[in-house]
């Protein structure tokens, strides 16, 4: 299976949602229970969250493709292949525990696993960790997806990511591997558009994080 196959799976789920409207109803419920630090300023918060979730889902296979391209161009395909294959399997061969989640609801969970796996991949190597390839907006998007999935399930997903990363990068030496060639390839235009996408994902959907909720402005 390839990232394009994942996009096909997403397209099927969108057609299913157009008939049922189930996921939009779930976003309406989530909009009423967001923490104060997440502000949705659009006139219809459920629609804002719905569109955010769809774009977040669609970003997952594109992120996989970007990492794969940079890994190949930098000569590190073998090193990144376990991460790429694990990310694709979230969509094509998900855990039996996710069997009861289908449509966009299930895809949000799978996209979250994919994005969090890649985030942890960056954090577990010094070269990528200090490269600023992952911007604050990407982390905030993952936090919002965490809330949309809901606790404690989202916490369980985070724990599963920790286990997966530990299995892939078993040796502490992985942290000190020189992955600057990958970082350099990731700074080209193939990654630039993705960085811009992350930067505008929240604002495009009229969502922002208020780091000091409840405090009066000076």
C-alpha cells in the first residue's frame, strides 16, 4: 500500500460522511466540551472542527509521502522505512482494537497515530529535533486532534506510539545518528509547502490556542 492508496480510503470515508452526517454530529458534541485554551471563533464551531479534522486527515498521507521522498533523496530509506510502513499500516491494516471506528471518526484516529508517530520520530533524533522541521502549529494541531478523539482513549493512543517508537529505534544511539542529510532535503520546496499548510491549518478554520485563558489583557 502507498500514500495514494490511503488518499483513496479517505475519499471513500468522505462519501460515506456525505450520506450519514455522523462525524459532523460528533464534532458538534466536541465543540461544547473543548478546554478554554482552544478557541473556535467561527459562527459554526462544529463546521470549523469538521473541516479541520478532514484537512488533518488528508495531511497524513502527504506527510508520509514527504518523509519517504526526503529519506530516499538523502540516502536514508532503510532507516526511515519502519516509520513509513508503520504509518501506512495505521490506515491499511489497523489494529483490531480500532475495528469499531469507521468513516471519518476512524480516520481521525489513524491520522492522529500517523502524525504523532512522525512527531516522535523527530523528537528521538538530535539532528531532526533541533531542525525545526516540526513547527508549533503542527504540535497544536495534534493537541486539538487529541481533544477531538477524547480521553482516556487518546492517552492510550499516545502510549501505543511510545511503544512503537521504542521498538523501531531500539538503541539510544539512534538519537545521535547524523541525519543532517535528511534535514537538508526536508528544507527544499517539497517540505516548504507542508510547513505552510501546518502554519495556516488552524487559522484557516478559525481556531486558535489561548495559552492564558481567563486572563484579562493588559
